C-alpha cells in the first residue's frame, strides 16, 4: 500500500520534530543538555532540508511573464 504525499509529508514533519525532541529530553535528563540541543537542532534542520528538497524545490514559483 503506497502512502499518499500528504501522509509522507506529515510523517517527515512529525518525525523531524517529535523524534529529535524526545532524544533531546532523554539526553537532558541524563545530564547531556548541550548534546541534546545539538541532536534536536540537527534533526529539525534535517527534516526541513528534506521537506525543501523533496516537496518545495520542484515547485515552479515564477509568476506570469
């Protein structure tokens, strides 16, 4: 069963926020606050780059000529 594009987008977006957020929380609770911040930022930015590359980059955003 193939996933729809909207569902793929939602999964990438949620995964790019939820999973790094949980890892950040776990690392902060273990005493590694800085490492947790690095993991959260890299996961969030990675998801944003993936969203841009897969869904936004191919869009033709030029106006009428």
